[in-house]
């Protein structure tokens, strides 16, 4: 029992000794090379914790900044759609019969009213001859009865019966001719035939497919836009169409029709635009990317979108202005109104002026207005903004050149270059597109003729006044006849 008590006392004493040694080691005064104790840091010393240690001192925090720039913005909306022929029809017979003639070739142009398909019409033509003979007899009888009634040889009833017989004969002749005409299929409009699905000698039932006819002089592009754009859409408005099948080419289309009914499922409005296609570059069914232009702003002020500090329904930015000293910069929180948005950029409609400097990164280091900061212009390779000549008031003369010539002025070429191309798009989709394809076509634009009744204040846009050449209708092919 005595040995156990001794062991317990020794253990407690060892633990106490070890704890005291550890406390002394952690709190002993630090000595330099010469053995003198180093002074403890204080809040007033340069290396104190109050100023961030030896790294900071009295140095202002660095923030990334950017200048308000003036660029050209296009108010537009993008959508996808498909191309359709202005007129398209699948020719089908109304009655059953055997084909005797095909007066067209696959893929050739046909004229309106041109006979395309002839069915066997021997029996209907015989009925027409019979009806004509009956009509001739009925007319002669009616003429004879009129002469006899004038001499009081017959009654008026006989004349009335002969007149009725004459009308019946005329109706039979019209019926026989209509039956014979139904065995002929003619082109309903000027267009181009597709690939025929029948041959001479085939027996077809009514409603069977023969060949499709497409009017390709003008193409329709059908697309949809969200309902919030319906108040901006008008007939005759310009749109720019890009096709994956024709990369690098732009075509100008004019809005022809706007569906008055909003789709309740997708909350979108259906739109149909017209493209001049007399050079036959486009085909129905092509996939199209449509950019509808609502307006252009030549002097829009933009800033990087990361400079916006949203607070509820309001938006703020931190502007860098000149401080009390000539070489110092301080911050100022400003409320702004936001306009159009582009990838990486935001338009400012109120609250800033051209050349103002705003903070784009490091806002968390700024606690209140008037904080002294060290601006860093990342567009200039991270160099500090020099005091004096490079302040907020010095950038107004350089912003337009930076926006026009330097890709670093925005988030990428798509923000400025693509938007600026919206105004040049009519030239790319109008006459320049036709010139690139070959000779300059002539004749009126079919799309402009279709929207000529758009009303005052909605004229057809000048970008779609291309004049592709008129392609004359091909001569009908030699009929392929079968012996009967």
C-alpha cells in the first residue's frame, strides 16, 4: 500500500513539472543573434497586427478597376427556326385513272397553268361529244318551238319545256367537261418540281402523291420569340439569318406576319419572315439562326458586369474618384440604372459618365465611402493607375478608341464586334450577298412586294433590296405518251 502511494505522488509531481516547463517554453522572451530580447510588437509599430503586419503598413488596399466605355450596342434577340417555301404543294389526283402523259422533268421550273399530268380521258371526252350533240338538238327544238308559238300552232307550255330541256343539255355538257378537266393536273403557281413518284402507265387512286411543286423565289423562315418582345415586333422589320449549311453568309429577312395568338405552353409568339431567294441558294428545311434587330445605340455606356453590386431591385457600383491628396484615390458608392446586357458587359443608362472608373474586383475590401484604394487597371496588364493624368476625368477621350480597337475593352469580340455587326448585317445579307454569289440579279424583291402594305411608319428596310435575277420558266418537257 505504501508503494502505491509513492507512485501516485511521483506521477502527479511529474505532470506538474512537465506542464510548468511547457508554459515557460512558450512564454520565454525571444532573443536575437546577439542574445538581446526582441521587443514585443505593438499596435503603433509598423509590424503590428493592427495594420496587417509587415506586408501592409499604411499601404492602401489594391482593387481592380475599369473605365466606362462608349460602344455601339444592338438591341436584338436570337432564335432558331426553319426555312419553308413561299408556296408548296403536293400534286394529287381528284379521281382514279391511268397516267398517259407526264409533261415535266424532275427538278425543273414550271409555269402557272402548265399541264403537268394527263390521265386517260377517252371516256370523258366521248361524254363531252354526246353532251354537245344533245345540246345542239335541244337548242334547235327550242328555236323551232319559239317560231311555232308565235304563229299560235303550239302552246306556251311546249316552249317552256323545250327551254328546260335546253338548260338540262347545257348542264350535262358542263358536267362532262368538268369530269374531263379533272383528269388533267396543272401547275397552280410558278415554281420548281421535285422528284416524281409515278411513271406513265401507273394507275392511281384519288389522293395518291405524284410530285411536289415548290416556289423558291422567296423563302419563309418561321421562328418564335418570348412574349416580352411582342410589343417591339412590327411588319417590315429587319432580321439577320445565319445558316449552318452556308457558314459565313448572312441573309436579310423582312418580317411578314406576327401571330396574334401567344402560345400558352411556351409563352412565345410565332413570327414569319421572308428572304429573297431568287438566286436559289436556300432550300426548304434548312436550319436557321435568326437575329431580330429592334434598335441600335451608337453611344451606349458599358462596364464589366462584375462591377454591378445588386441590392434588391436596385443596382450600385463603386466609383473611384480623386482623393484629398493629389496622388490618392478614394471610393464612392453610386446607384445606377442597367440597360442591355451582353456577355461580360452591362449597359449603364444613368448614374455614370464616359471615362468614370469603377471597381470590378476587391469590393469586399471597401467598407465605406471615402476609403483610400490603390486602383489596378487589369486592361493595362495590371499596372497601377497613375495619379493625376490617369484619374476618372482623363479617360473620356480614350474610351471610344479602346472600345473600337482593343479586344480587352470588353469580355470578348462577341460583345462589341458581333453587336456592331448588326448594322452591317443588311449589307452582308443584301446586295453584298448577291454579289458574292455571282452576277447581280434584277427585278423586284418578292419580299418587299409582300410587305408593301405594312402601313405608314413601317417601311421595308433597305437592307433587303437585293435584286436577284429573274429565272425564266423552263420549257415544258416533251410529253411521254403511251399508246391507247
